[in-house]
C-alpha cells in the first residue's frame, strides 16, 4: 500500500519545511512525498533540497519550468505519483500525525468510498475572518452539498 502525497508550492520558504515535516511525522509510513515547485523565486527549492538530503527515500522534488498555478503543480505531481492513493497537502498547511493512518484504514474498510476530506483547525493569525462554520460554508457551497452523493461526504476524525 503506497500513498502519494503531493505538495504543490510557490514561494513558501517560511512554511514548506514545517509542512513537509508534518508528512514525515505520520504514524502511517507507507507514503512517498512529491514536492512540486511552481517556479518559486525564493529559497523554497533550497529548503526542500536540504530535506531531501535527510530523507532521500521519502521525498521527490519536481520543478515546473514556468508558472502553472496550483492546479498545474498538482497535475505535475499526479504525473509522477506511484501510489495506490493520492493525498494533497498545501504547502502552508500541516497534518496531524495520524491523518494518513486513519484515512487509509477507513478507505480500506469502505471500498465504496472514493474520496475523503478532513476537518480543519486554524492556528496562528487568521486574517480572512473565517470561523469554522463560515469556512466550511465557503469551501463547500450549498450547491455542492445538495448535488453530491452521500457516499462521498464522509468526514472522519482529524
């Protein structure tokens, strides 16, 4: 069982190391980590390179030759992914240490489920004014909820 974790990034030198380390700290170890840099012009690539030296068997790095945006960076990661499952992590976000284990165990027990999402916790300063209810409402509009299959909308622990 292999999970391909894809982190698209652009100019995230101040957060990328912590995001990567939150993946490396997972209690589930059957993953590969693909970091896709979307043509950054800061120290993101150097920071990722230093982590690759420490974890050469876990992290692979891909750099887009021009700016493709977050979706283009995710697509670059998908082209190189070898996992049975795909998981995305934004380069300024963190995972709790049991996230992959909980979700993979759930998917393995429930083969009819094709996609999962997780709850969210804010930390640090949130300037956008999002509280949990407003954030969920904006992320998943009423139209999404009304037109979706119940089997896809399963939220399990964080």
